[in-house]
C-alpha cells in the first residue's frame, strides 16, 4: 500500500479510508501537510473546514452513513448542508482533505477524511495566530 501523498510504501498505513468510489491510504502527517498546504494557498478554506467540522459534530450520528460505511464514518453531508458549491468541494477532494462517500445522480455526499487531524491542524493554526498577536501587543 502506498501513501497517496508521499508515495512511500508503508506496510501499515495510518489511515485507510474507503469511500464508494475511492480508497485512500495516507499517513496522518501527510494528511496534515495536505491541509496546511490547502489553507496556505487559500485562507478561505480555513473557514470552510471549520464549518464542516461544526456540521459533522452537530449531526454526530446518522445511521444511514454509518450503515453504508460499516461504521467508519458517522456522518456525511452534501454541498447544501455546508453551503459551499461543488467546485470548492472538488478542490478539497483533490487535495484529499475530504472524501466522496456516496454519489448518485441527485446528490454527492462527502465527509472529512479525518476529522481529528483536521481539527488538530486548525487548532495549531489558530494558536500560531494568537502567539503572533501576543508578540505584537508586547512591543
Ligand atoms: Zn505519506
């Protein structure tokens, strides 16, 4: 199995994620890198990711998704749930930050590749911002 980000072979990938149309093997560190790169390219993705995290945490358990993913994912959403249009979501999919869990002619349902890792990155970015501000006020 090969990590889709760093392309090194790893006998035990840290994250194995299976959607309807895709199977992802990625190191947690590599996923973090993907999220950092995405946000550094476009700041607005930080807000979008926050919105997604909030939605996923509010819904928590939807039986439909957990049944279809054998419990791997507890929640999925479509673009209307988040209020973000498909081109931006496609960008997140191509950067491996979210995954397409199911799609039919009428809708596509997504989920964060790994919510904990995404939260970790956002927390790190926030705390970096705070340190910068603190340093400024000290001057
Ligand atoms: Zn990797």
